[in-house]
């Protein structure tokens, strides 16, 4: 097998690259791999995320990166699943309000406000929810691996906390009094859906990308 010195994460968000590099620091160091974002490769096209599961959307993104770069790719797709909504917003979490024209921060706020309004009459004991993440590894030879992570809690009635993004300010972490947006980055990486999913994927990196 060809030995690689880098893996491409299917994102243009440098903060996400930093977060994942921290989560996978041990395995990346062990394998001598550098994690980079897809913005370093101009040929990566925009991907229409038209899958019907988190895993399908993550695979679409990773396959596009592999096709454009010829390098192994990591990708993830995640969202919030609310129990009383049958798992919605789910894969539609990032566009729940339909306000796709807004800047990221304003779109996040619109999504969050709409969800809170929809759940206004739901009693506290029925406000269970959780973040779900599907993380994938795709290799140039077509090999694919998928892992999932879950991050459970209950929904608050108003946003609390300034860390994180999206729905973080309204998910009170299971077993904690704080919301996801009140955790430090280190605390969140240790227990989050993304951290769990990528740590579950780490053995596959060792198996498939060892020199």
C-alpha cells in the first residue's frame, strides 16, 4: 500500500481541522500523518449533501475529496435529534429554519429559535435530545469505514453559554448541569458526539494507514 503523509478533512473550516487534530492527536502522531483541510486543494468541488442519513452525507463529502486529491479523506456529518420530534431536525439541523441566505451565526440563531418555539409546550421531562455524528474514512482504493458517536442531554428553554455553535447553547449535557456551550473545548472533545465518532474511527486509521 502507498504510504501517505497527510489526510484531508472534508471541511473548509480551520477551527474544525484544529478540533479534529486534537481529538486524533495520538493516532496521527503514531502514523506520522498531518491533518489538513480541503481548502488546500482548489480542485475539491462543492458537494450536494442529498443523502438521507448522516453517514451517507459524510461519505459523499469524503469521496469528493478523495477524487479531487488522490489522498485519504475524513469527513463527518452531524445534527441534533429530538426525541419528541422523532429524531428531527436530524440531517436537516443546519437548515431547519429554511434561512439558507443568512450568515452562519444568524442562521444558527434562526434554527435554534425556531426549534425552541416548536417545543415551547413540551414538558421538561419530555425534552430529551442528543447530537449524533457519523465519521467516515475513505481511501483512494475505495475502502470505506464508518463510525457513529452520540452526545445525549435535555433541551433547555433558552440559550445558555457562549462556547460552541449551532444548538450547543440549548443542550444540557446528560449528567451535568451545564449546556454544551458552557463546556471548555477540552471537556467537549472528551464527551462530544464528534469526539466519540472519530475516536471510534481511530483503530481503522491504524489498520489502514500504517506505513
